[in-house]
C-alpha cells in the first residue's frame, strides 16, 4: 500500500501542540507519527488521506500558530530507504533490551536483542507509548504465560514476551503491513511461540490469556475493553497505552465497570500506560 508522509512544522513550536495534533490526526486515519525538530511527520494510507480534514485540524489553531505542510507520496517499495532517512537508531531500554534494524552494524549489547525489519508498521520503541510498554514487559514475569498483543505493529511486545518465556503469544493487527511485518520479525528473531493474525478484536473469544498488551488509540481501547475482559483469565493483567494523561480517568472508570482493578500507571511526556488486574 502507498502512504502519504505529511511533514508539519509548527511556529512557534510547542511540544503539547505536537501531541495534540498527533492525537487528532489519528482520529482522521493517520496511523503513525515521527517526532521531528519543530513538528512531526504523519503517515496515512494514500486512499484514506483527506486534505480537508487535515486543514480542519490545523485550522483550529491558526489564531496562535502557523504551519508549514509538505506532502510526499511514499511507494511501498521505498520504505527501507524512508526508515533509514528518519534515523531509526538502535535503542536501549532499561539497559536490558536493545532494539535495532538488520542494517545496524554497531549497537550496544543487552540481555534481550530484538531485530526489527523496516516497513510501514511502527513500533520500534522510540515512541513513548511503545517504550513504556517494553519497560512494563521487562518488569513482568512472563514465564509460561499466555500473552495477547493487540495492535501489535512490528510485533515487538509479543517478541519480547516470547523471549522472556511466554508459552504462547497471539499478536493481532488490522493493518496488512503490520501483519506481514510482525510475521517477518518473529522469523527474524527465531520466535516460534508467536502466532500473528490480521484483524481486530472480533477474532477473540476462542482462547484465554494471562496477559493482554494493547497499545492502541483511546477510542479503540474503550470500544474493545469488554472483549479484552472476557478473554482475560482471573488474576490476569491488562496493560494499555496509546492515550494521554487526561484520558486516564475514563479508561480507569470503564475498566472498573468491567471488574478490572487499577494497578498503576506510567507517564512519559503526557502519554500514559495503565495496568489493570481482573478480579
């Protein structure tokens, strides 16, 4: 699939506005974002791009800010080059896990080494939500656990869970690039206990999990949480990210209504991870 890369420069630059724009553009079909100096690059499937919706999102802030916008069509076959151009550097999390691409020849050593093939599926650990999810998985005991990775992207969370001893991992994503990328990355990392599926929460119901990892947009989390609750074993842990600190209360309230007890949260640059335990 072809994608549009929309480069947005914000003047005067405000970090909070970059986060707000990413959140609002995600509601219009944009799938992935890369923070840049002075703004962000936003990626949307070419068939889903609506210039009027982009102008509407930016227009709401025109009284106080100005925007420079550049649109570039990225053919699917050029994504390796685009990834390298966006400076995907080896990333070390908690001095325990290094995430790198196959083209990296120099990188730090760590207990867990995850190799991610470049493609349109994001989830390298650079974004706050992914890094917090990785940190949480590193802190958890995954030995012999059944793990669900919803909205798996590159499959990084499922791969790490498997490396940490999970007995079975199911990784699901609605995006074709993510499905293919996660499948390739599992093979690249010699992971045999992870099954990758293309679809959404409608695929769930046939098996149950000790741990559910869901790094998805807030509205999807709220919509799908009842399904997560049904397939989570008693005493199981649901870990969710992809939302802002101001959204934590509605996430907590929805979880409470479903019998999911709030365990705690992490926060990075207003992005939040919340953990819940099933009664």
